[in-house]
């Protein structure tokens, strides 16, 4: 019997829902949109759909496509230009997807999402209903971040993270991250001839994350580190993930069949994190950090308690009420994240004080357990 959290060897029995993410390097080149690469991806998506699977595509490439259309050169880095360039490239990218999938009798629906779509329940439900209805209609949704209007302070950061959140949104059975390498290696295969493919990852730990390195190609914003972060989000969503080579012929079919060596498989955790806590843990950037004593750490981890001022040792950052903060133990390792109920100066002045020493009528919790996610 296949172990929990792994795609079944021999294929996923239809109907199943699969989220596929392709990076900029997989659909663009120096000249803009690489039509032949898009055609290859779309052929495989259509084959999955014909086999009875529901497919959601998360595609990068809008900025690369827009910049090439505007003359190219060194990729811009300022937000205003990137947003403008994305507006130029997004519809061009969608037109190529529409044409490519139409040749297979498939319809495309564009869905642009922002982080707040995962943080506000009503918006989350609307996004989920829209995607579900598109899939019911036999449409292949093509998802991207709403780059043209996204706030610099509130962004997914890369489409790997967005794909993992979408996998949670649609209750996917599998997340496939297609990239320009065959998966996760023991070392950088471009620099080390002895590097070998890691075919299975049971748990993503700090050591593995540190070894993943930084950004990948000049065409995109991600890299193996962002893919590990996405696999971690998906794992907490109960969704297994596979990182595989977008240039391998028939890669999606090979992934679903469970062919050996097709990529790196990441197991899912048996306990699925609720949508709101997933948003707190992985979609919100931390505005500060709280260090707590060992007693508070045990209470949060073992008893699922709220964090009280008595357990706070020190405060870093200038956060306000309802901002996200990381929570670290005496060893300095971050083990939780949550939304604070007081601004930084108040938490700092209350640190170490018992509840009886706080002002009458004040909210006692620094982070309520309903707004807290234990990550370790």
C-alpha cells in the first residue's frame, strides 16, 4: 500500500484535481513568450483533462512577456515598472494559452488573485466558488497574482507560494511545480558533478531549506528555495507536491503514473491546516518577532494555549494590532506565528507581567490561540 501523502504509484484514479505551476523560464525566453514551450505544457494539460482530471494552471511569465514586448534589456526592479510591465504582458500570455488550449478543444479562464483573497473568509469563499465552477464547466483556470495592482507590502512574493495556496483553495490531490531542473538535488548540479536527485522528502527542515539556496533564473523571481517553501505550504494543506523538469516530454503523465526518478516528491502532513491559519502562517509577512520563555513555548506547543504577557521575554519590530509576528523560543528558533492583539510598545511594556498586573478591562492575550499557528 502506498504511504500516506504520496501520489499513488500507477497513477491517480480520475477524477482528481491537480494544480500545475510553470515558471517564467518554462514559458518564456529572451524574445518573450516561447510559443513552443507553452504548446508543450498545454498539450500535457489537455491530456490530463481528457483523462478525467480537473486541472488548474498557475503560470508565471507576464512580466517577462511584457518586458520583451516593450523592448527588453535588463529586467526592471522597481515595483511601479514591474506592475506596468505585468499589465502589458498578462493579456499577451493569456492569448497564447487560449490559442494553444483551443487547439485541444479546451477553454481557458483567467483568475487573478491577491493575498487578501486567502485572508478574508468572504473573499476566500468567492475565489473557491469561482474556481470550482470553472472546473465544473470543464474550463482550465489560469491563475496569476494580480501584479498590476498588488500592494508592495502584501504580496505572495512568487507564484510557487501562490500555487501552494491555490492547491489548498481547490482541495487539490496533487501540486506539480514545473521548473528548469529535474527536482531537488543533494547539491547544485550546475556546479557539482556528484550532485544526485533527491526522489523523496518526508519533512522539510531548516537544514534542507538552508541548502536550497537563492533565486534561480534571471527570467523569474523564484528558485529552489521558493519551491521548498511552496512544498511546505502544500504539505501543511494535506497536498503532496512534486518538483519536476518542465522540459521533460510527458512529464505530467509521468508524475501522475508515479514513474521513478520523474522528480522530487514531498509528502503531505496528515493534518490539514485551516485556510485562515494557512494564511497567517505563510501568506502574511511578519512585522516583528516575540521571544518567549520555555514555559510559554511548552504552553503554546503542547497545550494549544494563548500567548500571555508573562511568557514574553523580548520584542523586536514596530508592529501594530493585528499584524503578524514570529514567535521564537529561548534558543532563538522560530516555532510559531500569529496575529498580535496589541502594538509593539504595549507588548514590550507588558512583557513578563502577570495577568493580575495588567490594567483592568484590558485584553490579556498577546496572541490568541485562534490566531496562532505552531510551525514546529
